[in-house]
């Protein structure tokens, strides 16, 4: 049970009927189960209880303030990749000493902001970044804690766009360059060696790539230690997958067990940066059927959510299950579920067996909590959707639907 279930053939989020939520806020909207968010975080975090660790939720997966606040209340740290994400984390009340800053291209202002707030670690991804961090720390008279993100060169066997840990990718530094970079860091009064890390990709559904990467890092930590460089934090990134269709990813307990087995004799605090596995299953995107049509032998269900609301199917060909809000016994139809955006790539599902819909029916796009709302855009001048959270019988709008006025905010009517 992930917070969404049927009662008398109607879909519910906890104790709130999806139809009632839709009648209140209109469509499309993202609907979150607070119980599912909490449970997903706690299951993940408690799986690592036997080792010193900090779960730094990856804000990029879903950055809504109220959702960050849920995790902060449960003791989470945060993985940020921009000044904007740092702003959000702080606004949600995060402890800066539980914030790690990842990303291959950090701007000077972003580094300065993070130094000002004394975050826990900068995950540094190149010699050039280390140099810049040193300069900025020197100029503001602070000490930056450095964690090198190394590239362990393992194949996570996921979609090419979300694989990151191979040599050909832009991320991290080659393992063989680490010792030299740490030596540079150790010579600076403004840098402190804080840790080492990796992130090999996302939506990974097997344990082996993680195990291979952790073993490689362990070997590197031992080699560094032998040369007098001691590592206190081991950041293993995120990447654990979820089941969108028929994938069978290891549960967090098995993932944690495999990692703990390797790291338990290391004298490090382990940092984890999960995103998808925490928020993915905790939300649905609720959309309304605008009309159905047939072009020759092809059936289409045109709904009011499009690629601007949920980009994953268009961008990665991702599968999201689509379920009816009301089970009506009308039989099945094979159809594409498409949005109103003027692109052939605007689809939520292709050739899907789906209950025969009627105009006005509500559909739920499942597992939409991760990389859903954060990737939404205003393409085709479509206001972005609302976000609603449910806790037991109560619901709250945690982001209001945009209006037309939001579309033009900051624009000038008059050219030169
Ligand atoms: N840490 C770092 C450094 C990352 O780059 C990412 C994700 C994470 C943690 C969290 O990974 P997760 O646990 O969520 O897999 N938009 C794509 C996914 C992009 C992932 C980017 N990095 C999608 O919708 O599948």
C-alpha cells in the first residue's frame, strides 16, 4: 500500500477521495500521501541504523517546501545542486550541517551562499572546481569541507540519460586523480578534507552496480589512508529504483544490507542521497479526460495534463501506470493517453490497455512523485499544476495552481 487504494471502486489517497480533491482544486494536480512520504523515508533511513549515517534527501526529485519539511521533521539532511535548492532547504528549516552540495557546475554566487551558511560538504567534481572553491573560501575567510566525487566507472544499466558513473560521463573525477586532488586540498588553509563520494545513476534496479561502486570506493579510501589522507564521510549518492511497471528493484532493506556489509568496518559516516525511492510512489498526477478520438485504427484519450506537467514519458520513454479514478466495468480499450501540447511527443502512455473512458472521467498517473512537478514547465503557456497533500482525512494545497498572470510575471510588454 503506497497511500493510494480503492474503496467501493473509487480511488482514494489515504482517507480522501480523489474525486473530492479534484472537485476542490480542479485538474490537473499532483496529489501526495503524507503517510507514504513518511513511511518511505523512515523505511529507507532505518535500514541503515546499524552504521553511522545521514540520509540526505535529494531535493531535485521533488522540491516542494512542505515535502522538504516532512523529511526535515524526520531528521533528514539534504542533497542540493543549486543555490535555489539551498534556499529551499533553508526555508524548510534544514540544518546547514546536514546539507551536501553536489553538481558538476557550481557558480561563484552559489558557492558563496553555501559557504556563508556553513554547509556540511561540497561534493567537488573537478580540479577546476576545487580551485574555485579554494579561492572563494579564502576570499570570505571560511573553511570549505571538500568531498571528492569520484567516477567509479561502473555500468548502472539504466536509461542512458540517467546513468552517470561511467568514464564517458561528465560527472566526477577519475579515481586515479583523487590522491593528487586531496593533496592539493590538504595544502590549503581554506579547504578541509571532508569525504569522498560517488553517484552512479538513477532508477537502478539491481544491487551489483552499487556493490561494485562501494567496493571500489572502499579500496580507494584504504589507499588514501595509507598515504595519510583520512576520509570521514563516505557519500554513496542516490539511485535506487522503484517499480513503475514490471521492474523488481531491491527493497531499501536489501540495498542497505549490501552496503552495510561492505562499509561496517570503515571509520566513516555514510551519507546517502536518495530521491526517487522516497518520493516516487507517494504521489499521483490527477488528470481529466477532455475527449476521446480515433485516427484510423489508432485510439487516443486526450487529457488535460501534458508533457509540460509530467515530462518523463516524453523525455525518457518512461512507463507510468494509469488508473481510473472510478472502476466502471466498461471494458478495455487500447489507446495512447496524450496531452493538449502541440507536439507528437506529448504523451503520458502509448498503446495502453485502459478502461474505456468517457469525457470528464478522472485518471491517475501513478508513481509521479519523483521528477514530476520539478520538471514541469509553462510550455504552450500552460499554467503549472497545483500540488495537494493528504494526511488521513485532511487535505492541503501545498502549491496553488498558477494563473495566467503567473505566466507573464517579469515580462515587459513594450520592446525597445
Ligand atoms: N545524488 C546526485 C548527485 C544525483 O545526481 C541524483 C539524481 C540523486 C542523488 C538522486 O537520485 P535518485 O535517488 O532520485 O535516483 N529526471 C530523471 C532522473 C535524474 C536523476 C538525476 N540525479 C528521471 O526522471 O528519471
